[in-house]
C-alpha cells in the first residue's frame, strides 16, 4: 500500500506563488510514475504535471512556463512550484503515484489540497 499526503495549498492573489508538496510512504518502487492533477468545480480532473515511468516530464499547456514539478527521491517527496498564478488555477490539487504490480499498474491518490487564486 502507498499513502500520499499533500500540503502547501492555500489562498493567494493572482500573480502570486505557492509550492505544493506530496509526501509518499509505504511500499514504493523505483519504477513509478508521479504527477499532479487538479479538479475545479464542475470540471473533470486534469493532469497538471507529471513524471512518467520512463523519466520524462510533461506539463499541461495551460501551466507551461509557470509551474515546475520536481522531486526528492531520497525523501519520496514530490513538489509543484506554481508561479504567476491565475484565477483559473483555482482547484483542488491531487498527488498521484502509479507503480507496477504483478499483472497491472496500481494508482494511488492523495486527499487533495485546495488552491484558491483571487483576482
């Protein structure tokens, strides 16, 4: 089992910055994917930024140049630095981790952290 705990959300004015953290614990493998997703009210959950299992980094077009994903493997912690925040970035942000099992991949989610950007 894997547990994910997000922190760092809050309220900020447009143009401000926040840094989210996701601490992972439990049975974590070296081969895995990790990423940040968000869900705004009335909208589907969407990928914001991710590390693929192959080592690539992907960003949603809407956050490119403003958000940076990083991780500290020794601490099993992932971060999302969010700069130049916009009101449309307001959402609940979730941490996700995927890793292989015997027959399929398993995906885990954190509880989410609220980010609110006011204009």
